[in-house]
């Protein structure tokens, strides 16, 4: 089929472009800092856990929106390595929700062809939750419509430090020369090594910071910040972020 005869869709700026060009603008890898659950609950005079529960529903909507849009990988920040600073009650509530959702959502993951991946150090949540999580990872390993990477007890500086430690240890053993330690060597030891390059990073709730999330991976990602609180983030909000991404011009240092 020639370009001239291919179907056209209206572009965001009102001009017309081929669907081929439009499809190229779908990010392969989207990451989300899902922030604002506490404020969502506060505004409704509800306990924080109600916000986290509503937030978990928003994850399922984002996952569906990512599948529908043809995104390859969605990485969500569910619990940071700094979130242990929260009250014991809140941490325990979050663990309870994870336990509930990892069981309930397995059927949805299978139905939608979603492969579950974990990044971070989720072992700190204990054996029971870890067993359930690993079960879902194992059961969904051959799904190939979307990879859903859930960051649990994740911290980007810790992840980079671990890669540096491993490379130092290999160098000390004489397995590699220090000169071989380059960007690719580090990237190859990050937990995201088998995921596509990060294209789009979204943060909800009006905060404009990365909070130790995917610092290395975001080097050339497009950043989208929205005031929407995470529990209110729906398919339309997800698609709006994709539209914003499509309007961006990525240059990677070129002109
Ligand atoms: C994000 O919502 C969820 C987690 C960090 C687990 P918050 O709980 O941070 O919500 P706010 O920022 O207090 O509103
Ligand atoms: C970042 O949100 C972590 C997650 C969304 C899991 P926080 O609410 O913990 O971030 P800060 O403390 O406002 O930077
Ligand atoms: Mg927060």
C-alpha cells in the first residue's frame, strides 16, 4: 500500500497524517508515579486506606488503557524504598491491599494477555505476599500484549548502586576491566534491563519531582505532570497523556 492511499486520521494540530505516522507516536514504555491517594481520601473525609483502595482500581483502568492503546510496557510505582517512613498502620493497609489485588487480578491479567513483572525489592514485604506475587509472575510469563511492571519497595538510587556494586565486584575478581564499565554495562544490570526504553513518565497529583523513580531510565523520557489525583486518573486522562506525548518532539540531543 502506498502512503498516499493509506487511511488518514486527523492529527492533534488539525492537519492530516497517515495512521502509520500516528502509530509511531504511541510510546512503547510508559511509567507512572501514582501519587495523590491520601489527598483524594482526605478531601472526602475518608481514611487514607480508602484512597489506596480507589488507587488500586485506577491501576486496573490504566492497565486496560495501556492495552487498548497498544503500549508494550507499563511500569507503575506502587511503593518506594522511602515509603517505609509511613505509619505502621498505613504500610500494613497497603500490604493488605496488595495481597487482595494480586489474587483478584490474576484472572484479569490472563484475560487481557498481561505479563506481570516486579521491580524493586518486594521480598521485604514478607514471604506470604512474595509467594502470591511470584505465583502471578509465573502464571502470566507467556502473556504478550502488555508487560505490567510493578515497582515495590523500589528506589532508583539503590538500583544504580547495586549495579555499581556488582560491576566493582566483577572488576575486583578480574572478570572485567574498569574501562569496560560504560552506560551499557550499567543499564544491563538495572532491573529494567529487559524492558523497552522508557518513553513517557507521568506523575499525578501536582507534585513535580521524581521521588527516586527510574532516574537512569528517564534520561530522555518525556515527562508529563498532571494535577489529577491518582484515584481520579481514568482512561481519558491516560489518553490525554499519550496525546501530549504525541505532540512532543524528541530530539535526543540532535537537532
Ligand atoms: C501514592 O499516594 C501512593 C503511595 C505512595 C503508596 P500517597 O499516599 O502518596 O498520597 P498523598 O501524596 O499523600 O496524597
Ligand atoms: C512516590 O510518592 C512513591 C509512589 C507513588 C509509590 P510519594 O508520595 O511517596 O512521594 P513524595 O514523598 O511526595 O516525594
Ligand atoms: Mg504522595
